[in-house]
C-alpha cells in the first residue's frame, strides 16, 4: 500500500476544514420568517376637485390722465386788468368761473359805435321803405315813371342790406365785449398759467392751460388673449353708462380697482371700464381699454377708499373719500388696475402643478386617482393658467382626486399610493415625495 505524499495531504485537510465550517454555520443559522413583498408604487399627493363659481380678474397698469384738457385762449386783444386768485398752477376752478378780464374800454366804445350805426341804418331803411311804397302808389295811378320806381326799389334794397350789415356788426361788438372776460369752460384744475395784471393779451395766444376734474381716465393696455376674460362687448359700442358720446347707457361696465403707493400709504380707488379703443396694436398685440374714476380730486361726490378703511359718517358719506381727507387720484400717477371679469359657473380651481404638459395631440390633461388607487389620464378644458393655479372648465367630476406630485413616467392605470390615506401611515419623508412646485 502506497502512502499519500505530504503535498497531497495539505489540500485534503483544507477541504475537510471548509466542509466542517460550512456544516457548523448551517447548523447554527436562524430561521427567517416569510413576509409580503414591499409596495413599490410611487407615493403621491392629491387635491379634491370641487366645483365653484369663479370670477376672472385681469391686471393691467396705466397712467392717470384727465378726460379733457384745453388752453384758455382770448378771442380779443387788450391789457389784462384782473386775474382770478384761483388762476395759479394747481388751483381748482368751477365751471363758468371768471378767470381773466381784459380792458373793456375800447370794446365798449366799439359797441356804442355799432349801436349808433344800427340806429342810422334803421332810419335810412325806414325812409327808403316809405319812398318805395309812395312810388308804388303813384305807379298804381299811372303817374310815376319806371325810372323813379326802379330808383326807389334799389334804395330800399341797399338800405335793407346796410341795416343787416350794421346789426351783424352790433352782434360782433357785443360778443367782443363779452369776450373781454375769460371763463373756465368746465370744472377743472390749472396745469399752468402765464397771465398777470398789466400784461397785454394777444388774440389767439394762450394765457393758461386747464384740465377737467369731473372724472379721470386711465388707458390700460391688455394682451388680446386677456380680452376673453372680460365682458367688453358693450364697451366696444360705447353704450356703458356715463359715456358722453352716447349718453346714459344700458348698464355699467366692468368694475376696476386702482392701486398705487401715494402719500406713504397704499391707496385704492374704485372705477369702471367705459370703452375700448378702436384697434389692436399690430406690434404689441395690445388692446387699450379705458377706465374712468369719478371725481378723482374729491371736489364733489368722491369714490375713493383707503385700503383697509371703511369709515362712514352719520350722513352716509365715506370719510375715506378724497374730499373727506383721503388721497386724491392725481393726474400723472402710475397705478395698477385689477379689472373684474366675467364669472364662470362650476369651474375647478387647481394648483398649477396639477396640469400636465400637453401630449402629442396638444391637449392638456391631469392625472386622476380612481377608487382602486390607479392613475387615469383625463383630458380637461383649461380656461386660464395663472402663476400658482389653473382654472379648469370641463373634464372633471366633483370630489375626484387630482394628482399634484411630479412623476417621471406615467401610464394609464398605473398603481400609486396616496399620501394621507389610512393605509399609508405617516406622511412620506423628503426623499420619497417631491414638493408641489412644478
């Protein structure tokens, strides 16, 4: 019998040791209890879709301008003998208030001369009329010549024309005398003035510039797509109430709130849209709508309110109106306008990240979670997309759960887990759920 070589004994010993160790480990192992596989469905957040009546609002910016502005121009020339103390830059004037008086002496003399000329012309006319009547009586008895009759008729017509001319000159002299006093054409404010006592006023040279203060207007540029959210059909025809071109209208235009920082406070004025201008800017694609604020300076019945203040006096006047101590709506002020638009019934207001990017067919959609916790792709009608929300008009049912969590890959019928469900326990951690930002 041959003995094993020493080189062969070493591998056999190592193998035996390994087998022994494996047997010991197998004998000492713990039994592992079976458990159900983990749910790997993505965890999402949802919101309930609840229908509501939604009113659109459109924001725009514009500058306050007077509804009318005009120069105070004399129609006669002469020395300025009186200037109203209200005719100063920034002063308020009433309609038909005297502002400037020009020396009347020359125009009173011209008026007296015109009256004398009329009296002389009336006398000549009466004499010519009597002579014509006398010649006609003589002609009826065949004792007057044709030449005398023609001369009498001609003298009568000349006297008649002269009388008409003298009367026209009298009317002009009376108007010139009235024009020596310049009056305010409307209730307004003085923008600038160049009149002083002793100054010679020339006909046609402006002495002051005024603008109306019965109401102010603000031109608001709106993108053409924003017009769909406003009820401006009547505006285009100018039929809103208070439109001077059409008189009283059938109804008021859309309400508008104007806001601006003035006198160290946030101020608010209430107005309305009265018309839209006639064309669309081909470059900017903007439509100009015009808002009106009644009595911007509080010289009559005001419409101004200070933000957060709703004080009413015993007689029912708003203490926060301009004439009760509030800030006026100054011409030239840059304001932010919030226009109240049309109201849509049964609309769904959802977070902005609930809306998914349009698919290949270009239709927007949302992800709805059904009762079996499966995602369903749902096409919706988007009425408007805003910075933090989206308004959906159709495509959803009341009470449906809409996914607001971002998902990389979505298939119709994909199973998900909804955060906040009783089966999910605590809310997911930061690593499991991405925030709502889109």
